[in-house]
C-alpha cells in the first residue's frame, strides 16, 4: 500500500527533539529512513530523516476525513523538523512515518488526538 494524501498547511521549522513517547500524550513510529512523533498537547508533529539516501521523510496523521503532513527535506544530518497543526480533538487517528514519500518505506500506529481526560 502506498500512502498518497492531500495536505493541510502547517508551519514547519527545524527543531529540537520531541518529548519522549508515552503512548498517551506522545506517540512515535519509525521505519527505515524516517521517524515521526505526534504530541497531542499543541498538535505538533516531529519528523526526522534517519538514512542518508537523498530522499526526504514525512510524518502524516490521518483521521476519519482529515489529514496533516509534515515534511523533512533537511537530510539525515539536518535533525528534527517540527510542524504545528490544528487537528480535530478527541479522535482516533493514525500516525505514519514515511521515507521517500509515495514510494519508500512506511510504518504506522494508532494515536489519539487529545490528552487523556
């Protein structure tokens, strides 16, 4: 299966590392060449390119009828990129890490878009 999506705009910037994953407020997923994390408080997605192969990396969140994608084209040495989104609250979704978007490695995990009540 290849992940192909339309995107909603975000503000992307080079950033420090995301908080540690706890699968309640912060989720992270990895595949060969990419790692993506979602932080429910603030609706942030972090993406890191983990393989020097000339391909970019993406972190994508997919909900019922919405999606958000964060791209990192800084290369393996470029570190983390953080994108700030506004996502629907209190929804189940999937977080994807993708290396070489549309044709490369990908992995996903289930997430929840809000902090636990």
